[in-house]
C-alpha cells in the first residue's frame, strides 16, 4: 500500500501551529503564494543552513554568491527563457478553467473534479497557445518595452554572468562551483498542492564548472552527493528515488538530467524535489554570444583555453520543506487515552524548536526555575516556554510541531535541582540534573537517530 495523502491535514496543521499561512489571507488569498510563520521560517532557515554548510562552507571548491533578482533583460534572451520558457495553455469556454495542454490528464474539470478537462461532451477547449512563465515588470519610471525587466525564474543565471568575477576574485581553478540561495518566480499555469508548486519560491542552486571531457563523471558525482544530502535530513530512503529524463523531457539547456524524487503519498506520489543537470557549455556560450564578452577559462598547466561545461544541482527549499513535513507527519494511538496524538517526526537539526520547558504548576518557584532554564538553553538553541494548560495538552502541542524534547520542572526540581526530559518519539523520560541539562540535550541532539 502507498503512503497516505496527508496534504489537507498538513495545510491545517501548518496554519494552526504557525508554520505556513496563505498569503494575503484577509483579502481572500493570493493565488499559490504562501507566507512562512514563526515556525516555518525556522524550518526553512534550518534547511538552507544545512544546504549552505554542505555545499559551500564544508568545501574549498565551491564559492557562495548572492546575485540580484533583477537582471539585464538580455540575460533572459541569452538563457533562452524569453523564447522558450513557455507552457502550452488551453482555456475551457464552458467551465472557464485554464489548463496546461500537455498535462490535461493531471488537471481537474472545474465543474466536476473527478473528470479531466475535455471529458464532458460540452467541454469547449481552445487551441493551445504558448504562455511565457516569466513575470514581467519595468525598471525605472517609464513603462515601455525598452525598460522591460523580469523577475528571475531561476537563480542560475546570476551565477553564469558572474562566472569570471568569482573565478578571478577567489583565484579558483576549474573544476570549481558557485552556489547561491534565493527567490525565483514563475507564473505557473497550474500551481498547487500547497507549497509544492508556487509562483514565488526559493531555490538553492550550484553550478559546477568543469573541463568538458569530465562533465559526465562530475554529473555522476553530484547525483550521488545530492541524494545522500536528502537522506541526511531524515527523508525515508524508500521514499526517495532518481528519475532519469528522457530526451523529450530534457530542458532546452540540458545534455543529461536526473531528478531526485520524493514520494509525497496519495495521488501525488513520486515528484521532483531536485534536478541535477549536465548543462554543457550552453549558458556560458550563449552569454558570450549575446554580451560579446569572453567567458572562457585558461588552464595554465595544460596551456589550454576553453568554455567550461556546467553540472548544475538545483533544489527548491519549499519543496524540501514540504517533503520533510509529509515525511514526518504521523498519527498515533496513546495507551489509556481516547484521543491519539499527531507527531511531526522531524529530525532535530530540522525541528524549529529543539526543546520545550514546562513548569508543572504556577507556584512554588517552578515558573521562575523554568524561566531560568529556558534563558540558559536559549543561548545555544531555540526553545519554547509553555506555562499554560494541562501537561498532556502541552505535550500534544509540542509533538504536533515536532519538538524533540520536553523538559518538565516539578516539585522535586525545586528540592534537588533535577528535571524530567521526555523524548518525543520513544516517550522515554530521563531525570537530569539542571547543571547537566545543556550538555545532555546537546549530546542527544547531536547523536539523534
Ligand atoms: N536552474 C534549473 C532549474 O530551475 P527546475 O527543475 O526548473 O530547474 C529546480 O527547478 C527546482 O526548483 C525543482 O526541483 C523544485 O524543487 C524547485 N521549483 C521549480 N519550480 C517550482 C515552483 N513553481 N514552486 C516551488 N518549487 C519549484
């Protein structure tokens, strides 16, 4: 049996608990744009920090970059996005729906969601027309075609146009990479599935510049590395797989491509969370052609000048966040209780709150002690202090947001300076001296399995 569809439950949990809200909700919502609440922003930050650590800080052959979202409009002519970043679009004159012509089998008729567009005899689908997915705007005060600009649909182009700047400033030698994290925008025709496909999202991309003859070796290397990274976040290995692009699926720039896919459960099933592409010399050559500037590399040892090939790894921070939420969501029975519990089994490095501190009662110095403990732990990781409601309710709330440890201050704590630490997954409770608590939690967080 496949994994269940937990998307509706997650949307509700994310709103209720402060992970993710619909954008501009009080105005009825902006289509497929989402805001990250207090817990969501921590979750996404943890994902981005882990990616930056793995891709930039822990390597001496990858440099970081933060290029601007707005670029010279000719960048998008050179990259092929003005001419080729299009989806075929059809309208249905009967239900007024708008669909991707090449994905009708995935679309739902607006009148009857169990049917695909075109399945009713009175469906009136128009001929497909090409729709460019880039958001267009204007730079400066005059709204004319000469000042047209685009919100970037991928972060990659900021890296290509800075290839020589970074290589020369950092005295890097090929092979080396440039990585960046940033917003990208696509006017998707059929966005949806919560934060899976949105119009504004964040990409974490790395372009690795290599000698042309070595590109397939590096392609295999990065394919393996990137799958390992997803596993290290706690995504279940059986829910991850590769998908090789067929020649028909390959993007206009790609010589070879593999997706890392995650099984989102339900009818969505396995879907791309990351793409690894061998882009050849497509981008650098196009930018040389269009800008008239040389973007070549001179290998002094081999006395050879060439345009490097690029192996790209491109992953969506929002899609990884969704995969982690889906992967972690579970409902469990609790012995002796009518109501079960909902748990977000997030890996502690990903969890927004690492520990919650509860004074059992509001008297006998317990709140003061809980405050002191929280202040001390806050110096090293995010904690939550919760003083209200029954202890059971407080546990349930922390389970639902994925907090790995709950620390309870009780009457005994005041006497012997110890607290109870409860493990989210095993429910095991340890009695720990307050003086050893920071080290105890740091050790449990570091050695979590
Ligand atoms: N530079 C190559 C590139 O952009 P892509 O396969 O179009 O390749 C890479 O996108 C990743 O960006 C995807 O695997 C996905 O994680 C994320 N992504 C793309 N479009 C998205 C959207 N509309 N909403 C959320 N994430 C998206």
